[in-house]
C-alpha cells in the first residue's frame, strides 16, 4: 500500500509542529491560568518530543532490522522528523522558562543547578544538531565530523530521556513504561549496529 496521504519534507515538519502547538494550546486552555497548566504543558511537550525523538533515533535501525517501504520512508524523512523534535523541545524549553519566571519557588523546589545539568547539556546538543541540519553548516563541518556530532548528540539525548524517565519511576504511572520504551529503543539500536557490523564482516570475508 502506498503512503501517499502522508506529507513529506517541510510539509511533514509543519504538520508535526502544528500538532504540537495545538496540543500545547489545548493543554494550557484546559487549566485555569497558573502553575498546574504550565507543568502539564511541560510534561505534554516532553512526551511529544519523546515520540518524535524515537522516530528519528530509530529510523536507520528500522531499515536494518525491519526493511520495508515504511522504514525507508521514515529514514528519508528523518531530517524533518528531527527538526520537528527540535521544535517540540523548543516549546518544552519556553514553557520551562515561563514556569521558572512565574513560579520560581515551585521551579527550584527540590531542584539544583546540578540536577538541571543533564537537561542543559541535552539542550546544548539539540542546538548544535539543529544548526547543523542545514546545508551550509553541514558542508562546513564535513561528513565525518557531522556524523560524529549527530551520532553523539542523539546518544546524549537518549541518555537524558532515559534519566528523566528513570527519575520518574518511583511516581509509577506512565514513567516505568516510558523508561522501558527508551531502554528497548537503545537495545534495538545497538542490535542494528551489531547486525550492520556482522554484515560488513561477512561481505569482506566473501
Ligand atoms: C534535552 C533536554 C531535556 C529532555 C530530553 C527532557 C525530558 C523531559 C521528560 C522526559 C520529562 C517528563 C515528562 C513526563 O512527565 O512524561 C520532563 C519533564 C520536565 N522537564 Fe525536561 N527535559 C530536558 C531539559 C530540561 C531542562 C533543562 C529543564 C529545566 C531547567 C527541564 C525541566 C523539566 C520540568 C520542570 C519537567 C516537569 C517535571 C514534573 O513533572 O514535575 N527539562 N523533561
């Protein structure tokens, strides 16, 4: 079956960005103005970012382990899915900034500069990955450095998601499931890496 209905390229980006904006507005409007609505929107954008991140993180592994039209198309659209992740996470950041400004006592309750460090490093990589997703910086960086940066950045971001969900597991609810999801995604990616290495060795030997 052809996947013609799905937009691609910048239209795909716009569709994901629009959905994320709509979801954020709906969450904010479903609460009276205040801390609860902001916190809910922060969580909601972290979840939309997580879904988009997983698609970008697993695209090449899906082509290796589950080849087909769907996985190949996802790989072709990876750049736009990645940029949609960056958009969703920029909203996460903006909402956090607003929350910290409006409710500093709630924001800093149980938080320290150190506990915010992994997330801040995550944002630094997100910025670098976003900036280098465009042609000129990509060319300036060169293929090897670009690959190294994007691979490292995606692993750092996977680590930040892993840590955020792990820290949430004592609360129960969705957190243990989310932690299991990111853990399985990491195992899946490593398996695909191993499979590619084995295929390369096998073809070198034959
Ligand atoms: C790339 C960096 C980051 C990632 C991947 C990330 C991811 C997450 C995740 C997965 C959640 C939990 C969502 C849920 O409830 O399901 C979350 C919530 C949250 N994040 Fe982020 N985050 C990042 C950066 C930051 C930074 C730098 C800050 C603050 C300085 C921050 C503040 C928060 C807050 C306040 C919440 C809500 C916590 C609560 O539910 O009480 N995040 N983030």
